[in-house]
């Protein structure tokens, strides 16, 4: 390309064609100041033959690194002299260069209002190659970014406004900025990923750490003993306590299955569920007695680590006598257990059914806020455990009839257990068996009367509603037929209604912002047509 243009130029100026070797070396000898970063430099030249009027143009476009972006030659027509050929060459070169590069163009025109702004954007946006348009009403300028012909843009604006002139045509920082933004985004994502990997919780804890914080699982650190293991109090160097449950041997459960179950459960995060912190799997070689001899055996030891609550288990706060705790504490505990169970059933990706819900699995913090623990591993434990008769007798009261008789498990299993716990909180530990033969209405009045006496007859309207509602919920939960038991969602809805005021006077009506649906049904005659006074865009209007 260079030689063709060079030879053509030499002949035009009545010189002889240069040797090929010279053409090879000449471009390397030519020096030119490089443009600034982001800009491109265009070199053009024109030639003219006075004898017959023929003319030609050559052009070379290079970026700021000197790399050739394009090189071209073409014939020119209707040139009167060498100067006109030179001007035509510059024009052709600019047009060709602009078609090869993206640029930022600022055009000045008259813009007086938003209507004209919309008019400009609509007109310019139809041009081919536009990537972005911004308008500054204050300065009356339009910035166009894209692979576009300035002549076309100015022509379109002059057609609309009469006056339009180019202020600047420069390299578009758009693509560079876009690439820079993308690079920064990728860098940020990589840093975030690395940060998450560094900060990711390490769920598997070494046995040495657990030995150190539990004083080698000493007797003095035992909090409680259960069917599945012994719970120890662990005290870390910073003084923070955790609960470490050393599980009984679980033959038949491989480590992968155990870890998978742990990761399913550790996702549960709710103010009324115990936070699981980690686990430990340790293989130990111990000496055991076999046929009168001590032999070496490999034993798999597993532990679960969770948050430690100072208040202990709910079982420690219950009594055989009714009304052992203040009512506001009882209601907080009942409400919290229901909220936690609702989360386990409905608030996680895969429902978690506790199947062992009882007071010893519910723990209290310093403010008597309940948290459900011991959930998520029932499936694994049940496949490996042999039941102790006395243990089953103690826990069977929390098991629904369909499970005791048919080993049938449904979501209503936990609802039955919940009902027993509510009864024990409100009427004493032995309430379910003690009052089993009393008709429901009589039982409700009996327990309600106990609480009225407990509060020395000063029970408020709100508290009265709470007491009656909780007794009614408990009795519904312990129905022998699982079909008659409510779902945990229905229980939450019923508790939510306690806070909705039902009005008994005009003054109270005007002070109320939220009403019970049953109240609205009653005062509108079940939303009958006779009470309907009109319709609107948001629904029907009824009079009461």
C-alpha cells in the first residue's frame, strides 16, 4: 500500500519510480509525533496531474502506539488543481477515519426547553451508529458518542433548529471507560470472592480446640444429658461460652451423610432458633475390653457446637403447679416457640420437622426469649438408636397418636408437641393428663380462672384475650385427629389477630386503625349488596 502511494506520488511530480528496497526502508525512516493516549493520528496526501486533470489521495490512520488502523488510496475526480486535490484528500481521509473510529462529538445549538430536548434526542437517536446521547439545556450542547458521521449529525440538527455547529470531535472515552468499568467490576468481584473465601465460616472444628474449652469434656462442664449425647459448656479464651454436644456413637452413619445433614441445618437463622456454630468429626483409637482382653479399636466421635444460652432449658422453669411464671413471660415464650417452629416449617428452603419438640429442647436467654434447639438430626438419630423404655415413657406425651400407633410422621407431629408445651406452660407440667377428661369449654374456663386469680382479678382486656387464645390454640393442637389440628401458619395468624382491636364504641372506632375481619363482616352484614354504596378503582365500598 505504501509503495503504491509512494510511486504514484513520485510519478505525479515527474520523478522516477523508486526501487523496492527504498519503499521497504522509507516507512521506518519516517518519524512523526505520536498522538496522546486515546487519540488517533491521520496522515493524508493528494496528487494532481495537470496534463489530464486526474488526481488521487492516500491516507494512513494510526493509534497512539503507532499501530496502523487503516491505509488506503483512491482516485479523485473534478479537481481543478493540486490544492483542490489536497483538500479533497483531507476530506476523504477524515470521512474514512471517522467511519473506522468511535468518537465523542459535542455540538452547540439552541435549546430553550425540555420539549426541544426531547425533539433533539428523538431525531439524533435515529441516526445509525449512536451509542449514547446527553443534552445540557443550560449550555445548549449535545454530546453524541458512537461511530457516526458528524456531517449527518449537524445536518439533522440544522434541519430542526437552523443553527448547529461542531465544538469538538474527539476520541470517544466511552469504550475506554466501559472497558475500564468492566475491568474494575471484575477486579472488585474477584476481591469480594477472595474476601468471602477468607471470611467463610469454618464449620469443622478440631477436637483439640473442643478438648481445651471443655476441660477435656470433664464432668464439671456437663450441662445436661440427653438421648443422643451429653452437652458440655465450653468456655473460649475470650470468655464467650458455647454448648458442645458430644454425640453417642452412631454406627451406620458415614461422615459424608452427617456433614450433609449439618450443612442443611446450619442455614437456619432465626431469633427463635438456636444458632448452630460448627461440628467436629474425630477418629480415635482406644482400648476396649473384648472376651476378657483389651484390644485396640477405632471409634468415630462426633460433636455439635451451638450458641450457649444462660437461661437454660424451658424445662427448668416449668412447675407442676399452674401459673408458675408471670403471664407476660409465658406469652413471650409461647409466641417465640410458635415463631421459631413456623420458621423451621416454612422459612427455609427445605422444611425442617423437629419431631422431638419438648421443653428440654427449648432454651431461654437472659431475657427469657425462647430458642428452639435440637432440630434437624432426628432422621439420622432415629435410624441408629435403640430406645430406652423409661426414656420413651417420658417423651411419649409429646408424640401424637398417629406416630405412637402407626409411626406416621407429618407436619402436624410438631403441632401436637407444641400444644402439649403450651398446656404445660399455662396449666402445669401434668396438665395434659390431669385434665384430659374435662370438656374443652370447661377446661378453658378453668385455666382462665387460674390466671385471673394469679393476677388478683386485675386482668386487662388484652391479657384476657391472650390467655383465652393461647388455651384455645393448645387444645386445637392436641386434637387426636391430625386433620383437626391447625397448621403452624394458622397458629401464627391466630396470634396476630390478638393485636387487632375489635371496637365496642364509636369513640374507640375512630381511634382504631386496624380491625378484625370478623368485625367488618358483622357490621357490613357479610358485605351484602344492601350495604354496598359504590365501587371505585380499588374495590367496593360498604356502609356499616
